[in-house]
């Protein structure tokens, strides 16, 4: 299995905390590609990354608009 490389380009927000794990919204570059908005679980102390999702700028904008309608 190929090694997955990532770089957190911008830390935006910690959405929740559970023990050593945090759910975060960040801008992340995966495998040297352009950074995207990223929502996922992180355990920075152990260097572990949980499952999550990435959003393009347009997808993040659409999500914001949808959340604005709810809240």
C-alpha cells in the first residue's frame, strides 16, 4: 500500500474533542495536491488520522449556504 502524505496548510477549527482525538476543519494538501477543506478526526499525539471528507472551495461554499439556511 502506498504511503499517504499530507500537510495541514491551515488549521481552521476544532469542532469537537473526544479523549486524544479531535474532529477538525482544516485546509489539507493530500499527496502534494492542491489543499482542500477537510473535515476529519485527528490524533496528533500518536500521528493518527481518521476517516473524513474533503471539500473543494465550491463544495465548501455550497455547504456553508446550506448550513446558513438551517441556522
